């Protein structure tokens, strides 16, 4: 059908992406811009964000950088204010930034590490959602996308607290969907499996973990950041306009089951 608008066209929209200077966040920012969105690229380091902005600009897109520590409410408000000041609207908020200061059993988890994980991975997403949703509602709708993890759907001997926070993100999306759905705001999660990012380096650089994960994954490999970005484009665009309160798992088939028939 010539002339019909693309379901994935984001022209005229403004998207804010946290943790966008590298990994999955960077890939999402690049793909949103490729589909026409104007993108606010955010992370703690402005210089790293600016590199992504320049990459978007070189490809013909439009973006600007805004430093933000998601653990500081005032930083998140400044991020939202900067987007509104520059472009007057926010159509999609991609909550991608997260932390994991503890790698090991929860029996040795310091209280301050657990508090930081929950504050950064859950509360900051609630803060940002509450900051952008009223404006979205006034303009007729919008999309909130939280990057969760399959860690929120299964136990782990070394990522327990992180998994708890990611499970909470899934419930956060469900609640946001219920509360804001009548105002045409959609809230969903993306739950990646193991992806080759700096954030997950401790997992995929460990040869034993990598060997077991690739063996037990139906696609027999780990993911790449760009393989997660398409889901964010879908959820932010007209293609995802009837989807809310859900979690899209992108894990190479890990949760479906293992093709391995035995032990090592």
C-alpha cells in the first residue's frame, strides 16, 4: 500500500533514553532515531552521551545529550525539563539505566548494596514514569518502556538482588499500565537474556559461564545489543499501540528450555 504510514514510523516523536551511552541503551537510541524520533541521550557522563548524539547526527537524525544520574530525583527532573524545553514533548520514555553492585549469593549481600539496587533499578523508573506520564496524558498518550531482564523470571546464585529488582520492574509496568491506560499511556518491559554489553561483562567474559549459557540456549549464542533495540521501536510506535502491561522476553530461547541432553 503505497503512501500508507509505517507502523514503525516515529517521525515527530520525542524519546528519552536513560543509560544510552553504551550497550542496549545506545542501540535503542540509535534505532529510535533511525525510525524518525528525536532522542534525548542520557547517562551519567555527558561526554559519552555526546558520542552517541554525533553518531545519530551523522546518520541524519536529531538528538542531544543530557547527563543524568538516575539515583538522583533532581537529575531525572532536569532530564525531563531539558527534553520539554528543547522539543516541548516526550512521547516515549525508555528506562534502561540500571546498576548491580553485588555479584554473589544474597547471604553476603550488604544492606547498602540492596538499597542501591532497588533505588536505581525500580524507584528511579517510578520517578521518571511519574514525571513524564502527566504530559503524555495531556497530549493524548505515550509509551513507557522499562528494560528489565530474564533475571526477574528465574532464580540465580549470583544475581539474586538484581533479579528481585527486575521482577519488580515487571510489576511496575503492570501497575503503570492499569493506572495510566485510560489516558492512552502504555507501559511495558523488555526482558533480555545475556547480551554482550559492558554491564554484563562479568558473565560473558567468564568462559565457564559463557560455555554453559551458549550450550543451554536454543540459539546457541548470547545476544547483541542491537537485537534488543527493535522491541523498543515496536513498543514506542503505532505497531505496539494495543500492547500494555506486558514483558517481552528476548533471550535466544533460554526460558523455553535447554537443547542440552546432559551434563558437561
